[in-house]
C-alpha cells in the first residue's frame, strides 16, 4: 500500500478524494438537520433522501455510456468544479423560506455524481498496475472509512456552531480541491483510454446512446464473471437495505435509548472498517480476491446473525466492530474484480450499471424490511440482513469456484513457463 501511495498520480487522486468525501459527509449530516429545523416535518426531511436517490435510479446506468465516450479524467474534473458551483446557491438561504432550493441543489449534485463515480472506477486501472489494484482500492476504502468516522462529528459541530453556510463552503471547497488534484494528474498517452467516438452519420444522438447502452448490457450478460459478481453483490445489497431500515431501532433497544452508547456502537463499526482496509491487501494476497468475496459476505452475515440472536450490549458491540472488516473485504474485492474483468472501453457502463443496480436492490431491502418490521417485529426482520449476506457468500463459493480454478491454472502455467525459460537460459 505504501508503494502505491508513492505513485504520484494515485496519491493526487487519493488526497483529492479524501478531502472531497470529508466534505460530502459534512454536508450530508447538515442538510437533513437544516430541513427539519426549518419545516419540523419528518416527511420533508425524508424527501431529502428520496431526492438524492432518484438520479441513482434513473441515470446511473445511462451515465456510464457518456463516461465511456468522454475523456474520464476531464469528466471527473468537470463534475468536481460543477458540483462546487452548484452548492453556492445554498448560501442565499436565510430564515425559513426557500427550503425547495435545498432539494433542487441536492438533486443536481447527485446527478453530477453519477458521472464522477463510474469515471473514477474506470480511470483507476490506468493509474496503477493491475497487481496494485487491490492495494489501491484498499486505500480508497480506508479513506472512505476515515471520513465516515470524522465527517459526521465535524459536520454536526460546524452546523451547530457556525451555521449552514460554513458547511456549504467546506463541501464546495472540497470539490475544488479534488478537481485541482485530478487536474495535476499526468497520464502517458499510451494509458489514456480512447473514447467510444462521435455519433455515426445518419444516426440520432438518442439512438446512438441507446445502442451503446444496450451494447454494455450485452457485454455484462456475455462476460459470465461480471454477471456472477452482479448477482452476488445484488444479493448482499438486499441484506444491506434490510439492515439499514431496522438497524437504528434494533440498536436503540439494545442501548436502552442511550444516544452515547448508540454512537459508540456506530463508531466501533467504523473502526472495524478502518482496520479491515489496512489489512485487506495482505489478506487478498494470502487467499485471493475470489475467496475474499465469499469469506467477506459469509463473515458479515455470521456476525449479524450472532448479534441478533444474542441482543446483549457487549455481544452487539463486538459483533458490530468485527463485521466492519469483512464488509470492506467483500465490497472492495468485488470492485477490484470488476475492474480487472471489464474491458477498458466498457468500464464506465459496467460501473454505472453497478451503482444503479445496487441502489435498486438496496431500496428493495429497505422497503421489505420497513414493512416487515411493523408486522413481524424488529428482531425477526433483522435476521434478513444477516441471511442475505450469508446467502451472498454461499453463492460466491459456488459460482466463483470455476473462475478461481482457471486463475490458479493460469498462474501455474506462468510459473512453469518462467521456470522453463530460466532452465533454457
């Protein structure tokens, strides 16, 4: 991981994303509080999350088409600077009026993010060697977990002491900083992805986008590994949604409605994620990415099932902390395998569809869990989260076995080939 951080291009990207994600968390905490303070309505506050989800549902997959058409580095730069500008209208908010502006800005910001995220996933393999992809993704995961620990507390403090404007300026600055860091990245001509090209003569722009979108979907069905990974992570996302919907009520009961203990449990989960990110690369080298997907999902499901079965504070605290690492193992391994298996010219569409599908299935889990929580109880519903993660692990063991065997055979052939060349020499 240190070797990857010494690579200038990746270090610039990582530092920019660290500050940008910190700014995102600061604003993510402040905006719902602001809406609730001004309206006093839970419905108005919940609408914030709906507004931020809609672009992920309807644009994520299509945005990947344009990411594959455009220069990915400049797409990320444009998205960063545009998001920095889009936040500035929030500085005009005073008093109780114009709350609608919050929804407009949140929707626009999330829409632009649909272009940034797949471009980021597609660009990363051109910044580091393939053998360093897991280490690079581990460092990105480490940055996410660190900002998850620091961001909410920092955002709450800034909003409480300095008001909404300070939070808006902080997030806007974070986007500018990220854009400058990406602007400083210098890619050799040989590593710059060739865009898909312009619109063919006689073909309407809409039809061209439609064809390229379908071509991406056909690739994902044709490439069996990509399809299998989508099935595995989709199963886990249903469990993730089920857990999110019911986790707060479950923890509140365990913690006796004590907000301090509640925050400690959530912090423990973040600490587990940080530690998991630090050791992920070493674990991947020991057991391989395919096994990491399976073991990560199985352990995450197992820890979830244990804490629901024994809902005592020490058990829940320990299991929540321990679950942080395998969850990181699972998602980073899936992400890395997608980067390795997708052709460069299709990576934008692969990651656009990846984020889109995850959002859809996350919402499925949220709705199912919210409905069942009121009808069969919190604890029985919590079992869904662990069971779906455990099921994802079992599916990974079964469906990824053939890919793991092929990888081992290819590695063995390479070793014997090198040995033969040395012997001849």
